[in-house]
């Protein structure tokens, strides 16, 4: 009976492209997704695809000067569905997908490639202003409100002793009302930092001794609950960020997987305890977090500290012999996802039986 209930990861459609794909994202409330990347001649490309009875069909595209590295719809309303992109020249641009001649917003404050981008509050009420965060090779983490032109509304720069650091990933979290919000950022030296946007301070910092490739909170618009962090050499960390002890920090566990770099972590939108990790060996691993019987204990001085749970691997699958560098679940359809790899192939995936977990 256990094997019958096990989820299956099925490649529903695949499509080979003629450019390097750097990111993929579903367009909210649609059966469409975007693929962003760059051609061998240096041009950046955004392509829009739709699922149909024939498979995956390209319905539109546009080209710009530089490779696009990352993208998000999460700071835009469902009415606009604007796409925010970061490119290899350090430009943040926001695009109206109906008119892509000129971006509706543009900034060139970053001095190097924007490695990572995230958005918040575009489709949620009572959780603060819609904002975009970017992390760059210049080491800076910047926060943008597209209603405020040109300059970031917040900027976190490396300490003088840490110049040369490369910010590889950023993610919003703790945005559960109009005042609270944090950013998690991961760096090439293994540092993970939590920046508190209410106090404009570093709330927490930890070095994992290995480059931090990706990170994600299980939900952005709730009080901080869990944070998963992936690294270069086969290991990821799961932090219980609900309770922070002044000396012990956050309770955490680590897991080895993929036998290679873990490129992505993406939590299932319909169930925050389930997430997918993607590997440099072309593999996928599906995980479930299991909470402990008690999440909080008190030390000898009566100070609360967190108790970490366990991880269960639900399934794994090999899709390619190249790294799977981008992955996105569909919010509107349980188990539907799109991913891309360095083999220049888009894959639409269906993971079955997730409603049983």
C-alpha cells in the first residue's frame, strides 16, 4: 500500500530550445509560463509558452540587449501580471507583457549581474507594500518599490572586510502584516543573513561553510516558520525560524542529496510542508517536513529554543545529465510544474498523489 501511495514525477512535455535558459516562471492565473535566458550572440530573450492539447506551444517572445538571469511575477497584481527581470548588466526591469517595447520600470544601480530576484505582496492584501528584492554579484541586496522611481528603498552592502562577496540568492519572508518583513540572502562564502526591513538591521547571520545557491521560506505572507537553504556540495539545511534562541539561534537539520550542487528549492504552494530540490546531476528530490511533537522547549534559564523535526524523501527522479537550474510550481494546479536545465530543454512536469500528503 505504501508504494501505491508514493508520488510519481512524470515528464508531461519537453521542448528543446536554442538558447541558455536561466529561469522559468508560471504566469499567475493561467496555463502559461515564461522562459528567460540568452542567445549565443549575447541577446536576452523572454519567451511565453502555453499548455495545449498539442503540448507546449510558444505564443510570444521578445529580445533585449543582455541575457536575462532571473524573473518574478510576485510583486505585481493579478490585473497587471508584470514580469520583473534581472539581467547580466545589473539592470532591474519590469515588463508589461502586452507591450514589451519599453519597460514600465528600469534601474541600473547594481554594478554587476543580478543573480536572484524575488517579489512580495503583489497578489496579497494586508501584508505590506508590493516590493522587489535583488541580489547581485556586486555583493549588494537591494529592495525596490516600483512606485518609487530610480533608487532602491533599502540597500544592504557588504562590510569593508567582506568586499568581493557575491550574493547568489534572495527571498522575502515574514510579511504577515503591513509592518513586518524580512529578506533572507545567501552568499558565495556560505553566509546566510536575515535582514529585517522594519528595523533595517541584520536579525541573524550564520556561515554554512559552503556557497549558498538558493533559499526559500515555506511561505512569504505568514510569520517566519521554516527556511530551506541549499548549497554547492550536496547538502541543504532546513531551519525552524519560528523560535530564535539568543545563543543557539534557530534549530536546524541538514540533509545530503543529489550527489552534486543543489540548485533550487521550491515549496509546494498548496502544502508548505512539501518541497522539491533540484540537482546538478539532473535530478529532482521531493521532500516532506514532519514536525516534532513539541516545537519549543525552554533551557535552564527559561529561555525558549526551537526543536527541529524530520525530513522524509517522498520521491526522486532523474530528468537530465545536466543541472536543473530553474523550477516553478503552478499555484493554480496541484502538482503541475515547469523546469529547465543546462541541456536547453524546458520540461513540464506532473507530480501525482500530492493530495495524500
